[in-house]
C-alpha cells in the first residue's frame, strides 16, 4: 500500500525543486530521452503524479514552471481558474484513474481574467464571457471583510482559495480522499515577474515538516459554494 503521507511531502518537494530550477534557469535537458519517453507513454499509458489546475494564461505554462517531464503532470487550465462540473469531473477522473496523491490549484500574479472581470463590470460581453466574469468577481471577493480594499493581488489569491474550497464542497469523492489522507489539495501563487511559486498552504498542512497530518478545521471550515 502506498505511504501517502511520505508521498505528499515528496511530491511537493519535487515541485519546489522543479520551480527552483526554472527560476535559476537550470532546467533539465530532456532532449535525448524525449523520443523514448514519448513512445513508452504511448505504449504503456500515462502515470501522472500530480493534478495541476492552472489558469489558461499563456505566461503560465505549468509543466515549464515546475520543470516537469512528459507524462508527469495531469494539467487542467481554465481562465481565472474558474471551475464547473466538467472541470471538477476531470480532476476526479485523474485522481481516480491514476491514484494521484496531490492536487494543486495554482493562480498567478497579473491574472488577465481576474483583471478583465473587474475592469468590465459595466460592459456587456457574450453570455458565456459574462458568466465567466461574474463568477470570477464573486470568487475574488471570497472571505473579504467589510471595508477591506480589493487590490489585484488580494483578488487573485481570494479567487484561488474560493475555487479550492469549491472543490471540497462539491466533490464528495475528493473530500473523502483528503480526509482519509490519500490526496492532498492545496493552492499556490505564481509570480509572473520572478517565476517563483508560493505555496499558500504550508502553515495549514505543516508541509515543511515530516508530519503531514490533516487539519479537520481546514477541511470542514469552508463555506458552502455553488
């Protein structure tokens, strides 16, 4: 049986190390093994070790940001990280199919979708864009206290936390896996200027230490989201 507690720590450290290589411009040259890896994956199937839910922004190529190889990450990209039943089903499919122990929702600095959602309050778009922007505006005000200013960075991080809790509230499957310690759901924030990824859940989940015990108050304290 997989030791999920060790795996969570190892996978997060693997992501951290990959991001550090990306920032330092010391990424792994996989050119020589690319053809072999591609054929092996085509023959034997994929075995990704993490699910990444990122923004569609072209400046945030998830695999490059974490210096990951072909077949390493199961990536779902959505403008403003705005999720629905279909994208949530995609996360569940990946976790269930490949027994994945880590789901990371990553937002980023200067998010075009979050900016557009707030800049376009008085404008009319297509019905689909109107729906997207209204959901992002709602998400970016998540847990904001009365009187708090809403600058872009705060809106972006609130948006990430909203969709993370959306997953918990709307997926019994993923919530059950998290409570049982099989899958860790966490969030991160990517700086488009420096290339650095800030993991937002380090304190809540004790990720820097050896004890990866889950906090029930974190899992059960989310508001009901639709």
